[in-house]
C-alpha cells in the first residue's frame, strides 16, 4: 500500500505499484512554483506513473554557497508538494555518497526496484553539459532521458549528438528562477512571486537565505 502522503523518506515501501517513474533531481534551493508545475505536468502529460522529486545534497557542478541545509530543502519540497497527486519527494541521494552522481543514483534505484522503469527528467540547460556527466555514454544507453525546454536554451542543434534523448519541445516553459527568489527573500519581501506562501513562511521562520 502506498502512503497517504506524497512524501517519502528513503527507503520506499517494497510494494511500490508504479512501474514507470520519472526521476527529477535538483537542489530545489528553494523549490518554487515552476518546479511544482513541471513535476505535475510530467505526470499529467506523459503517462508516467509517478515522478520522484529527488532533493540533491551536492551537485558536482555547483558549490555549497547559498545552499540551504539538506533537511530544510527537503522539508520545503514536502510542503510545496503536499496534495499533488503522483509526485513524491525523495531523500535517496542524501543516503548515498557525495557528491551526487546521477548514474550512481539511478543504478541504486534500479537495483533496489528491479521492476520499475526509471526515466531521467532534465532541463534543456543540462543537455548542454551532458557529455561531461559521470559515465555519460553509459547513462544514455541504460536509461531514457527526457528533456524539457527552458527559456533561453535552444537545444535542437544538440539533439543529433544524443539520439537516445527525447526532447519534449511542446512542453510549456514554466517560470521561476531560484536566484531571483533568494534575492527577494534576502530582502525580506513579504511578496515573493513564484514561491508558495507556505514555503515562504517556512523560510522566514527558519531564517534561511538572509
């Protein structure tokens, strides 16, 4: 039986019913309405059984500067996605060695849930650097990679290099910039466009990004 909440803490129950799961990794620093809308759209528009939003502790291509604590980013994701059908929050990468490499995460998930078909979901901005990812060629051979458009990133010319990648070019572009949101939070604005008020209140309560 699946839990009533959309939130999961690793490990997931062994009786998981979904058989095609999208893995949406990110720092979510903080999670904003664009992230939430995108996760929901993946479920509603693509036929995925579920999307697992994986909060990453450390991206190997980013620094920890301005990164909120792992537990707080996980809790903010939990708050933002309460009641969103088909989307779960996962802390799996917080249980694995750091920094977080996507292929290691997917291998762990596949070994733990051999009956589940995992699909990697990423933005067009990530496609530009995919060749630099750990074991990139193996990643592309072993897993489906679905790419969604992002404002300012025209990737059509890159697609011939990645024949296994599926580009969902008709996806809507969801607004949201975590950098702009952190700047607004640092200024302690009462209205922060693109941020769930419940997440904003949590941030102010915990004194994050100030």
